[in-house]
């Protein structure tokens, strides 16, 4: 267990003891018992404790350790732990602010409870698309400025939200409980996938959630342990030109970990940041000689081909890596990268290995596909 996770455990245990002690003065009923600490192998932003009242969950920023949500999930209509936010199960109507939450719920067969989504045009999940077509799920609009009247009319039991997108305090005025999700800040791919355990607790599907994560973990470790006959570790560039600046993930990020586990070296491996970086294109050109491959993650309504890039981003042609055999392209307009990728890190890992080591045939790729030479 990491030092930071231990600190979160101790902090929450302290809070529990405080709340337990406060409540023992209210009545003479049996004290609340802390029965189990739910362990996490990779996720650093989640802490969960099983008590006689339900499961106490703490959600914190996995990078800064700032606690952003703290609540009890219970089946009981009333709780002695009234000093913290109480979220009552079961849920019949759930708002999913991100398509990632759809994938988590779908993995444990709970997607049919989603009644509200944002940016429905970008959702590929067949269950949700069918529900939208039948009017069983509604498009709430933008996650930053959703249609509040529509949300209120849906009378949801729970809203799964991003903490950074707008002010969500208004939910409490209508007795709509919220849970702030921070899985996207986890650095390790298996840490992001392990957040499915939160959904297991929420929907009484802990066994199913643990089974899903176990399979993901085994597949990922198996892919990581692939024995490359060559000792060469190719240098992999990520990102794209956006508004004249090269934008790419920091050196301590989900993507950099994938590249490392695939047997490559990330272009910014010595960088210590986890967020997005912006670099001058001239800097990329200066380092051009060390770059072996390029993972291009971009959004385009048009097919991303060599010709398309030459026409729309002509400066790419100055890169020696600008050739089909060196590029893996993921068009997020047509790929479920941001929807399903979080639960398929082993697939992403294998596709990166395919690009930089030629392990499998590239035409089977789901996310980072070969780029057309047209």
C-alpha cells in the first residue's frame, strides 16, 4: 500500500471515529462498527470502508491528495452517520456526465439505469443509443452548462459528475445526490480501470466488478510481460499541433505509462508533470532525430489520412516520423477511446506494442489504427 493511500486510510478512519463518537451520545443504540477496509491495488484516489451502516467512500485527487468528496452509501432509509453526505441505494435513475461512466456501468450490466447523458452524439454504447432513441434517456446538453430543467424533470436518484466542470451545488437544492469522479487523474492504466470497484459498491455488484477488474489486470500484465526479442526501446512521440502549439501528455501520465509498459520510451519520459503540456513546434523539430514512432490522438469529422494531414497540418511533413509505418492514429470522432479505452488498457497496450514492435497485425487495431497513405 502506498504512503499516500495509507494517509487517506488514516484520515478517513479518524473521521469515522469522530462521527461514531459524536453519534454515541445521541442514543443508546449499538455503536457503528468499522468492519472492513476495501483494498485497492492501483487506484490512489479512492478509499472505501465497510461499516455496519454501509460503505463510507472518500474520493480524492490522486496527485495532490485533496479530498473532494466524502459520503456514505447505504441501503438504510436513515443513518446515524448524518454528519456526512448520505447517498441511499438502490438507484433507478442515474445521470452520467461522461461516457466513461457508461462503460463502467455497462461492464456490470447496469447501463439500463442511465436516464441522462451529455454529448449524446458522441456516445457509441448500443444500450444507451437505443435508450435515447426510445426516449428512455435524455441528452442533458453540455456537462459544463446542462439543461437544469430537464435534469430536474428526470428526478434522478444519482448524478455522476466531474468536479471541475461548472458549479454543481444546485443539485442539492433538488435533493439530487452527486458523486465526483476523478478516475481520469489516475496515472496508471490499471488504476483508472480499478475505479469499477466504486460502481460495484454503488449497484450492489461488488463480485461482478471485482471479476471484471481481475480480468483486465491479468490481460494487462500478460501483455506487459511480452518478451520482446529486441532490446531496443523505441522513442514514442504523442500529441498534435493545436492552435500552432504542440500539445501532448506530461511525463507522468496514463499515456506515458502505457508506452513504458509496451517496451518503449516516452518522448517526455523525464518530465515530472501529469497534465497536458504545450511545446513549441521548433522544440519537437530539434528532437526529431530521436523520435521513432508517433501516437496521434485527434478529433476529426473527416478521415485522418496522410493527405488530410498534409493539407491541414503541413508542418507535420517536416517530421522524419511522418510516414504511415511510423504512425498510429486514433480519431476520437469515430473511436470509443474516451468511452471504452479506460476498461481496455490491455488492448491499448497491445496496439502500442504492435506499432513499435510489430507484435500483431495492425489492421486488427480498434483504437490506434494504421494511417492511410492516401
